[in-house]
C-alpha cells in the first residue's frame, strides 16, 4: 500500500507517521511506500528509511497536486493548511492554500481517475471552526456551518467539495473535524488557544504558565493520540456505512479550564498547580468566547471514533507520549 | 443608482427587470443606470431604453467579472447559473459557471474595493438544493447543508463565500434560497420539477398536462412574483439587522400535488382538472422523493420576506401576471 501524508511536518502529521512506524499494519495492510509532503521537507522515522520519500512541495503551486497524485497513492492524509490567525490576516494566502490547494488535490485525483480507474481513500483535516456563534448548548451533527473566520469558511468549503467528489465516485473521502488538540507538545505559542495546553504542559515540566481566562471557560478537547487515532480509523474503516454525509465532528471532551487544573493537581500535585500564573487577558477572553464549547458527536462515535472522557487521561497520555512516562 | 442584473435573460431576471420598470423606485432610489448581463443579450423594457446597457457576457470567462464590476454598480443581482441537471451531467461546466463564475464576481468586487472604497449590495440566487436527504419534517434555519447534487454543492459553497466576503466588509451580501418557482411561465420543459407548474399552467390555457407522480407528493413553492419580491426586499432592506448569517431560506408554501389540483378546480373548474393526465413515471418519482418538502423559514419571515400561503393565490398571480387577468 502507498500512503501519502500531506502536511507531514506538522504536529499531527509527524505523530501520524510515528504511529504508522510503531504499528506498521495499523492501516490494515502493509505500507510498501510512504510519501511525506510538506512545504518544508518532513522528517521520516528510521524504520521507513527505505520506503519513504520526503518531498518539499506547496500543494497550491501550479502543477504540484498533479505531480503528487501521479504516483497514485492508495491513502492520502491531507493535513496541510495555514492556521486560522494567518488565514484571517492574509486573505489571499488563506484562500490560495486552504481552499485552492485542497481543490487542486481533489481535481488532480479526479483527472488521474479519468486516465485509469483510481479511487483513493482521502482523509481531510477539518475543524470545529466551520461552526460560528451563536451555538446551542451542545452542537449536534445536523447543526449548520456558519463560520466566522476565513479559515473556517475555507474548511467548510473543502468539506462540501469532499462530499461531492466522494458522492460522484472520484475518491472515497472523510472529513475529520478535529477538536482543539490538548496537550499540544512543544513550546508555548501565540495562538489564542495555546493556554489550554500551556497550563498543563509547562507545569508538568516544572515551568510557569500563564492562564489568561477564568476557570469557568469551557472548551472541546482531544489528545494528539486521539487525533492520530481518528485519521487511522478513518483510513481503514468500512466507508460504505457512512452514507453521503462525509464530514464528521469527532468525539471529544467538553471540559472547563478548572477541570484541567484539578486533573493537573491530582496527577502532578499542588506544586505543579501553583506554577499557573493568572494574567487575565480581555482580548484572548473575547476570542475564546466565540468558540464552541460542547458537541454531541453521535455519528462519529457510532462509526467507531473514540476520544478521552476526562482530563486525567489527557494528561497521562502526554506523560506517556512526550515525557517518557515520568514527571 | 446603478443596478446590475447578471442572468437578466432568465425567467426571474426578466421578471425582476419588468418589476423595476413598473415600479422604478422599488429599490428605494431612482435607477439612473441599468446593466443587464447574460450569456445571450438580455431584453430591456422600453421604459429603460435610455439608461440600460444589455451585455452578452459569460461571467466565468477570464476577465469578465472585472470588466463588469469596473462600472461599480451599487446593487448587483446575481441570478446566473446553469441548472441542476446540466451541472450534474457536466461536472466541469457546473463548477466553472456556478462556482468559479460567482467567485470571480466576488473577487472582482473585492479588488475593485482595494482601488477605491466600494461596498455594493450583492443579492445571490441560491437554492433549497443546498439541503440533502434525510430531512426532518420541517427544515429549520439551523439545519446543515449536505447537498446531494453538484449544483447544490456549488450553491452551498457560494453561500459560504458570500458570508465571508460580507463579514470582511468586501460587499453587503444576501443569499436567497429560492423555493421551487410555481407557476413557471413558458412551455413545459424536461426538468424533473416541471410538472408542478405544467399541471396548472397548461390546463389554465386549455391544454393537456402530464402528472408523473401521486397526489400525495409534497413540495415547497413560491410564485415568480414572490421570487422577484424576495430580491427587491433584499436589495433595499436594512442589512445591519441580519448579522453574519447571510444566507436565508425564503418563505414558501408547503403543499401537496393534490392541493394544487383542488385549487385549480376551485378557480378554473373541473374541465381544467380533467386536462391533467396521470402517467406515473418512477424515475421522476424517485428524483422528487429526494427533495425537501417543508421549511420553517422563520428568520426570513422575521426579516420581512413574504410568500403565498395557499395555491389559490399562486394560481391567481399566474392569471394576473401571465394571462392578462382572464382564463
């Protein structure tokens, strides 16, 4: 089986490739070829050194999608995107990368299939940013997509394209609406959502972290391990049971910032909790207040997608996967 | 005020221009200039002969949108599209005309505004084809768009673009999701939905018509007069009260084919009814069974959009507008 990961240098892309390296038959068949694509050349795990091809390619460049697809991968994970803040700041770039790049990929697959039958599995990273305020208390699977960012608009448009290309038989696609990933590994960043991870990750390593909102802020989470699991499940599942509604809100955990902190205390003690410094930031508070807080992700759960059910699990996964099992 | 109608040779386009001719201040200000655009040169009513410019332009041709927008119309009615059947039969043409053409228009407006402030009102003809089975009994304003045709997909994507371009201040847009227009004037055509109009229009003129489905088929209707009214209301309304959810399911009448026939009997007698020939067509029955039957169009009604509440009204409007008031 030939697997292609577009956006392989990103956080989820790297973790997905690591998981494939750890469990080489996790997609159901042996991986004979692995193509890793990103705008910077992505890393490949040693176990894949003989079968992997890292490529530095911008999907939105003329002809890039056709070149990638001409190698006829069986499974394509499409994780590449510019993030919400950048798509809002640079309108042209956001539409070029997030919409036109994705559409070019879909079109290249369709045209490849016109030459000779070709119907790959396509897994597309979408986002709960396709939804916009006001929300019901829990957002169900039939709630409409009225994004309030250009990023969310671009994701919602690609979801529609994915469903139509799938319905017409050009590929076999699933759109994966990811929760906010927590605990995000790495350094604190400037993303408005960064603090959800910072207030756990930093204290777990003995570092201070800033909490810019109140403890009663609710949000929607899944671990990086769950995110990778969503894509692997989507890549190997029986898609005939999905029907034409191919974009799925993934399961997640709806939790308060206060519950994050309580779980931190249970697992790492009050000393860790005391490393959280409260610095209310009205700008971040305002941004976060526009985000969805809870979903009834029934369809995805019924289709076998799973995520964490409490923050203790999310923290333990971080300790296992990022801290070698010890704090 | 400079008004542009794109798709001015189509049924709604022609009726819209006729209405503007009858009520020259229906948009709130006097029309000083009228640009009528379609792939074939559209007709202009005599009253507008000195101020109207008919143009034969395909919006999806390179540079067309820029040329149209460079005249900086204050109000743009965008009604141009290829129909559902054609968009399904010709994938490339459907996306080129219905998606790329519309996006080119929106982009041209944005770029014109980068040269010098320009925020026109844009009224976009969308469709209930943005929805796909299975449906709740009544589709409310928060139901998701999961189209089951490429046409519906293209309309849903353009709705998302319209909302984002409006949110960013590039224009002031409203997407108008039209019910099935009934009674459609003209000759019977091959559209699967044609019989809804045929079984009234033809008997009203003493002609036979074929009914290919059972009388218990329910569907969602508005008259051509209401459709024009939606666009005129949208062009002159205060948009500040709409908020960012700019795509509106228009009000309509949910009715059975049997109710159409009863209304025909009341208005034109049993002789007219006897001109309906029942010829069940399983193919048409199957297509129609995938269509939405009822909506709770609360938001549009609250925003002042109105439609008919029974089929007697719909038939009387046809008699007044198409048959000179007599049958």
